[in-house]
């Protein structure tokens, strides 16, 4: 790991290019760190969608989560919008995980199988 001096010693702002990325030291307009991170996230997925119900950290409110969907972030948001409309509820996309409010495991299972995804129920 780099020392604190090395971490803080890089260029942060340039009058020629504006803000620079702290990781690759390129101007933000030319930075490709986000695209590389998205590509690495997609490579780690196996293509099997896992549906589970979670309540931890949500004050007892149930949320159905979908993980393992091998889609880029913008297409993942479009899919989440379709699924939220199908369930008639709200939700969000956080870190590549689709969260749908409420317990809609069976509805989502049927919808995703109809779309051609390989789906598994995960958890209890």
C-alpha cells in the first residue's frame, strides 16, 4: 500500500485540463476508470439471477433483491423499471443489485424466466 504522502502527492486540479482522476491521473473527461470497473463487475458474474428477500438493515421492511444479472448499468436500470412496473411498486438499483420493495419473489421469478434468464431462489 502506498504511503499517505504518495496518496496525497498527486495532481488534483490542473488549469489546463480541470479536475483529474485520482486513480489514473487523467482528466475526468478522458478517464476510463468507471468503464473498467463496470467491465470487471460484468466479468465476475455467472449469468444466473438470484432472487432473495432481505430485511436486514431496513427496519423490518422486506425487500426483494436480484443479483447476478449480466447487464451494463444503463440496461440494468431499464430492466429494473420494467420489473417495478410489473410488481406495481418502487425500488432502486444499487451497486449492480436491483432492489424491489416488498416480497415479489414469485412474480419476479416468472417475469425473468419469461425474458429468458436463468433464475434461482436464494436464501430461506
